[in-house]
C-alpha cells in the first residue's frame, strides 16, 4: 500500500524536474532533448526516467517558441512561425503569441487524451497500407511544396543543395550531426539577417488581446492533429512541412495568430504521435522517444502513464511559458538585439567545436551560408529540409 503513494510522488517529481530541464533546453540555442537523452545509460524497466524524458521533451518543444520569439533562433518545428512571432514582437504583442502557444498546446493534448487509444489501431492499419510507398509520398509532398514557391526553380536548388549537405554530414561520423547542420540552416543564417535590421527590442505590452476566437484556435488544433498523422506514417516529414500542407487544407494563407496556433498544435501532436508510433509500430519519431523504448516496455498501461504525464507537463509548461514571457517582455530593454545575436552565434560555435570538433564547425559555416542565402532570396526555410529528406529517400532506395 505504501508503494503506490511513493510511485505517485516519484512520478510527480520526474514531471517537475523534466519540465525544468526542458525549459533550459528550449531556451538555450543549440541544446536538444535528443542530446541529453543519448547520454542516459540506465537500462531495464525505468518508468520514472521515462516520465522525466517525455516531460523534458514536451517542455522543451513548448519553450522553443520562446527562443524563436525573443532570440530569433527557431528549431525546425518553429521555422514557419519565426516571422509571425517577430511581427508580434515588433508590434509589442509578443505575449499574445505565447498565450496562443500555451492555449493551443493544452487544447491539442487534451484532444489526444480523448482519442489517443482510438488512433492506435488507425495508425497500424494506415501504416500497413502505405509502408512500401512511404518514400514516394514523401517525395511527392516535397515536390508539391517546391512548386508552391514563387521561385520554384530556386527552391529546388536550395532543396538539392541542402540534401547534398545532409548526405555529407551523415556520412562523416560526427557525434551530433544535427547540431551544426540544423542550427546553421535554420538558426544562425536567420540571425545574420535579423541582426542587421534593429538593435533594440521594444518593451512589450502587459495586456494584449488575442484577435482569434476560441473556435479559430480549436480549428487549428484539430487540423494540426489530422495533418500530423502524416508525420507518424511518412519518414522524415517535419512539422514545418506538415504546417504548409495544413495551410492548403484550410484553403489559403492564414493570419499570423492562426499560423502560430497551427504550428504549436502540430508540434504537440508530433510528440504524442511519436509515443503512439512507439506503442504500435515499435519505433518513435524522435531520439527521446526511441530512448524511452529502450528503458521501458511500452504496453497499454505504461503508454497511458506516459500520455497522462505528458499532459501534466504540457499544462505546467504552458503556464510557465506565459509567466516567463511576461517577465521577459517587460525587460527587453536589457537586451541589445545585435549583441544577443553575436552571443548566440559564439555559444553555438563553441558548443559545436566541443562536440564535433573542426569538422563540425566547417559544417556549421557551410550550413549557415546556405541558410543565409535562402533567407536573403525569400525562399521558405522548409525547402532546406532536403538535408533530411534526400538522405531518407536514398536510404529507402538502398543507396545508403
């Protein structure tokens, strides 16, 4: 009888510690939950460690939006909202963006609590139908997104170049190939552009009104969930690519607030679907969830515990996101945007050298140049996901 309260207490502590560690990972450029999970050496049936890891993953994904807004360094899943968040920041309404992220994240996760078990059987059936053609679907989606660009020829060039970079990066035995490649393509390149525009971030308004109503946010959550099922079935599909597809589903260009709502929904849906994928297909979509699969036997009971723990982490992280955004938004005069960008670039460069050595810094430099040129030519950054897509297709065709 005493064991049950102790298990509950240890699980709650695992959630709290996971959320706090996730906050650090989310706001510090270059850090990723996958990197930390890779160094955990525990083996056997470790429920508390698994709860800690999943809570950390949920929290870091939510706080990635804070870094994307105030530091201008988005992870892959926040590429599409960098400009909407930047507009809100310049209009002193960044707190509205963070509240939308918090509300939509909790709403999306709450929906998953209701349909999580129903999706399990559907995903198995769909995966069995398309698994032999997954790479073709991936290629078709990428070509569709390239054709959507105003300059589709230039988009194809960037897609191909980033794909070649990915092939090289994944074949030179770096300890963490994602750090220099993705940070350069999606982070530092954008900082070099934004750092030339302004030095000061305006002090933000404490009281803001969200223009989108509840039904707009709920619609974004539902479309995000439905669109995200594609990620569970097709390898190397990313949140930003799914975000562009969901824009087609909604029938046109969305407002900045609805784009933020949609992408926060897709990011949360991706995490839960990764857990469902581990339960149903035996493989997760992220390094953290794959690690959980080595620590814990994922049966229906453990799946429910992780799913509910993730929801508690989502609620706590969303609350802390809004509180943190309110604190930061009133102290933007502390930050010089240009000096902040320089500090971020130096930190990531030092981290890259420490992990991947001189070769890593070369990859970082090359990827930064590609990312900078992509921004400068006004090509969507999602085209640079060729760095993941082309190696995946080559693998399916047995060329790697």
